[in-house]
C-alpha cells in the first residue's frame, strides 16, 4: 500500500494528495493532513522525516516498531502505539503507531487495520473536518480501535450464551469444556492487550501532561472507554466460570439421576432375589409340594416390588 495521504479542508475541499514538504508548508488551521502508512519501509520513514521533520525521539521510536503500547511525547509532537484487534475470533492484537503534530496525523501499521478503514469511512463525508486539531483526530481514531475490543467482547458473550443454553439443556457435545477453555484464552489475550494501554492513555488525562497548544488534547473520555473495555473482558471471564459451573452441575445431576435409578431398581429386585434364593434352598416342606404355590411366590415378589415403588413415590424419590 505504501503512503496514503488525505487532506481535509474546512471548506469541504477534501482530496488525496502526494506527500511532500510543500504540501506540509501550506497547512493552516483550516486544514488537517492524515497520512496512513502500510507497511513502513525505510524509504517511507525517510520521506516522512523529510516532510515533517519529526523530533528525534519520535523518529527513533518509529524506526524501532514495538508490539507493546507506548507513549513518546515532545513539545512538538507525540507518538502513541495503540493495539487493535483484527480477524475477530481468530486474530491477534495489531500495534498501530499514531503520530500527532500540528495539523498532521500519521498512522503506521504493518498490515491492514479494519478500525482505521472504519474510521476513514466514517469521516469521508464529514464537513469542516479540517478544523479539528491533531489531538482530537487521534482521539477519534483511538476510540475506533477500542471499539474493535468491544466488538470482540460482544462476540464472545454471544458464544457464552450459546454454551449456557447447551449446559442448561443438559446436552453434552463432548467438547464443551474445550470451547470454554478456548474462550478463556481469548479473553486472557484481550486483557493482556488492554491493560498495558492504561499506562499509555493515563498520562493523557493527567494535569501534568500538557500538550503543545497546536496539537490540542485527545478526548479525555478515552480512559473511560478503555476501562469499559477492560471491564467487559473481566465480565466475560466471570460468565465463563458461570458456564462451567452450570455444565458441571448438570453433569452431576445426570450422574445423580442415574445412581438414583440404579438404586431404586436394586431395591425393587432385592426382595425377589431373596425369595428366589430361599425357595431354591435344598430342603423339603409341604409348602413346596403344591405347584400352584409357585404363582403365590411370584405374586409376593410383585407385591413387594409395588410396595417399594409406592414407598419411593410417597417419599418423592421418583
């Protein structure tokens, strides 16, 4: 993809431009230049440096991409590394570098980032977008990236609801626990991606963090949005524990039902077994001389079975 530059003009004359130092020099408070780079090549970094003359700490940080959230601040510019989720359900957190300078926002990422594409589509028809300062523009970008985590949380919650339905019905698909473990791992990955960003977003809302007035200030609600996303992940972990408890409880209930049925069956058959054993003993009594009494013994067996079943019914065992 290389370098993609778009100039937003408060007069509504938004257009694609070729990045150059002359374009940057013509920027005013009525314009905002967004430069998106995918992926960052050494030649691209040289072109960015020639056009914007980033401070040395920013240039050094861009030359050494990091997969972890980070914040580099100077009086003239700031660099934020923010994570976004790609390929929901299967992908991983993708780092995106965002640089804010007066009337300029630069985003750099190694591959496609759906959150950036979504944000670009949202602002494509916005009027007077050029009046936004770089800090506010970055705030909107970061909020969209946090939205990728919120959508991931919602997708996992839907899957947890389906698992709960399976557990409540007493069904055993055989891989229930494997699915729960997979979702727990997914939630853990989301949490590992979100929590370190507290150190990145936190200073943006502290009183001691004052950006250069030309950069503006990112939306302070970003910290709240981050905490909401982290809370959503924590809620998923609790839901998964509840799903496991429901499933294990239903499995225990099924085992108990089987044991109860076997116990009642044994109790019903036990008198018949005892009578059959006694009647089969090797001794002679007048009682055995009448063949019709065989049916009397069978009736006694059935009668005892009915009596035991009736007692179990009264005690609500069945």
